[in-house]
C-alpha cells in the first residue's frame, strides 16, 4: 500500500457531467460559465465589426421581404470579396426588408424604397454608398439588378464585370466573345452574379445594423413606370410558371383537373402518356422531351415519376404528389406525398376550396 | 418616327460565324413596329452579319469606320441629326458582351433609357409608351421621353428573315474621325470552360411526409395546408376569380 489517495473515476465523471439533456456531456475544464449559459436558450453569436479596413456593398432585392436564394448568394459574393478585414453593407430594395440580411452576412443594412424608378436609382445608390466608399459593389444579374448595375457603372464611370461565373478575393472570371472565351481578371468595382455561381455565406451571423437611407431629391423624371401586371397562370409559358399542376396516367377526370388548376391559379402540365393520348396539348408536356420547369412548386396528380419525367423537375424546389403507388419514384422526390386516388382527392380539394370561398 | 438599331459585330455562339444576335433581331422588330424609316448602325468594318440584319427588315446599314471608342463615335454620329429612337439588343455577342454600350451612350447623350422592352406603343406629347417584360411572364407599362434608347427583351417578337431583303440591303461604309482609344482590358483570356453550377441550393427535398391512404377530405385538407405553408396560394386568389 502506498500512501497515495485512491482515485474514484466514477465520482470524477459524475462531477463533470452537465445536468439536463438526453446525451451525457462532460465538461472537464470546470463548471464556470457552463451553468449560467445552460440556464436559458443561448442567443446566437453575432459578429460585430465597428471600423472595417474597407467596405464591400451588396445590392439585394427582397421580393418576399427577405433575401431569396439569389440574394443570399449576392451577400456571399460580397463576403468573399470582403474577407476577414472588410465589412459588407447591404443595400436592400424592399419595404420590410431587414430580416435575414444579417444571417446572410451583412454588417450594415440600408433600406431603399422600392418605388424609386430605374432612372433615379443610380443617383440614390451613389448617395447611399458615398459614406462607405465601397471597394466593390455586387448585384444579382436579374433583369432589375443587371439594369441597376449598368446604370450605376455608366453614371459613376466604375469598371464592371457582368455575369461572373467564378469569384474569389483575387480574381473574377466571366465569359466573353459569345461564351466561346473567358477572361480572368482582378475583381472590378461593379460585379453582377448569375444564379447558382457563388455560394451563400455560411459563417457566423453578422450584425446587420440598420443605417439611415439617404434623402435624395427626386429630379424631373424622363421615365414613368407603371404598376406590374402579373401574368395569368393559364397563359404563362410552362418554363416560366412558378406553380405547375400536372396530370399523369392516374387522372381520368379532366374536368376536375381543369377546375382545380383555375382555383389554385396553377399552370397546367402533363406527363408524356397523357399528351400522347391527346388528353392534353403537347406544349404541356413536362420532362426530357417536353419542358424543363423552373417552378417553385410542382403538384403531380397520378404521376409515378419516370426518370425522363423527373428530369423536367430539375430546378423545382417543392414537389407535392398524389399517387396510388407508395413505391413510385415521385414519392421519394416529393416533400408531401399522398397515397390516394387522384379521382377522389381532386373533387374533395375542390369542395374544400369552394367552402372557403 | 426615325429609328436606329445598333448592330454589334455578332457571332454565332456555337459555330463562331457572323450572325445577328437574338436580342438585335428583337430590336429590329421593335423598331419596325414603331413605324417610319429604320436604319442600322454598326461601328467597325461591315461583315455578313450586317447584311443578314437587313434580311430582318432594315433598309440601310451604316458602318462607321474609325478607330477608338465606339461610344464616342456613336455619340458623335447620333448627335448630328438626332433620331427619335435608338434601339439595341440586351447585349452584344462576340466582343466584351457586357451590355454596357447602350448605357454609356445614354449617359453620353443625356438621353433616358429603358431595358427589357417587349413592345412599343403610341407617341403622345413627346412621350413614348412601352411595355417591359419581367420574369414569370409579368408585364409593366412605362412611358419614356423622346429621344430615348431602348434595349429589347430577348423574348420580344422577332420579324421573319427574308433572303431577298438581305440581298438588297444597302450597306454603306462611312469614314469617321478617330475617337480617343478605350483603355486596355486587363486579364487573361482563354477558351471558355463550362463550370458546374452550385448544386444542393435548390436540390430535391426528398424524404418528405408520406400520407398513406387517407380519407379524401383529410388528404385535401393536408394538401391545402401544405400549399398555403409554401405560399403558393396567397397571390393566386385574385387570379382564380377572373380566370
């Protein structure tokens, strides 16, 4: 026997165990700070930056009140150019536009009025950017964003790289010469980003502190822009439609199908078999030999999901399927799959919509 | 109304041979729909592409031969007797392809500009009414003060190609004085390499909720709640009534 006290490994482990939680968690460094932090839900860590070495501006369109996928990618591109030392200022065009911009990677947010016409926009943007003197301005190559970027570059005389396909802090790469050549050069002052080319910001949440938008007097306008008229779903080209409802071989009751598409405001599509049978026009065919969709939501009635059909859903975000076969390929692709007969579900859905008015 | 269509030295993206870009064909169509005399304007030596542009309905194409900045040459030529309307495609095809030329020209001339024009309407009190094409088939009416520059939407209706018109078009070379040279574009140029787009950002959801053999009423309720949660029914209420 030595005089050394015996260790009690079980008691040591019990002392290190953090109470609560399903999985055991050990804190070997000690208890300080752990209990207080565990007491309540911990607020997410936020990176605040007071005086960055330089600024990079991102101009984000928020059609739905928060940046969409493309907007987050624009913020991600600005974050790439800002690196660790730089700060990102987001110019947001929208009404209730402050949400989700900090998570996207913006340190400062300036909200611009969406009602500013295209002609006045570069002046307003230059006034909003003036306090920051940004090293780069990043925009999305949307119809509106591409227009603003070119107006801004023309007004200020800044260099522009439109439609960059690869970006890092040192160089930007864009196609030239009818997409037959490409040029790699240092990032220009103004850059526009096509969709799905630059990854969104994935780091810790940024502050997104609101700043006061500039007060710019409106000059005499030489361009007057009216309200936006949305397209009727029935007349919309299938490739552009945001909400497509398609019929497959499992649909026999086409009266209900057409009535439902009118009620839901969806554009009609169909599988190849239905088009071959002459039940729907050939222009409605979805899939490899038909139209490849760019829709947000795809509602499939009686479609099993042949590989050639699923190719047409390449970019669709949300798939909803009604089908009798649990093991159909479309059930695996769908966010909500209902294993039922489309003939029964469609009238029930119509009744429900009529009840609600 | 006198219209001028700006023609780039376009090439075909696949074959590399001279061709009129899609957007410039749409611009010719818009200019013809506005009525009056329509001419083409190109900076540089003429090529087959300018003759082809005649096939879409231009009567005359002027090729401005002179070195230096194309914007300065065009601005000098257009300001001598200014036309009412200058039209361009969305972007050139074969050069820098940045789509900046109409914007720089508008800034230089001090004219208003609108992009993405789908159709041209009537003129009233020096204002031209136009229709702008937006994504998802949406449209926007706008008015613009003449003289102005319009960039055609790529999907604007294109006039048919007539071979005989392409044979008979008058292509005139005009010598102009040299403009100050453009700054050299830096960077390394090489053949294009297609790069994959980001995947997973929109990707298939997969592994969603599966409802096995529900009552039709229950299925309809779940379906409707899901579509509401996705926000697909909010804006379509109005559309469903008048459809």
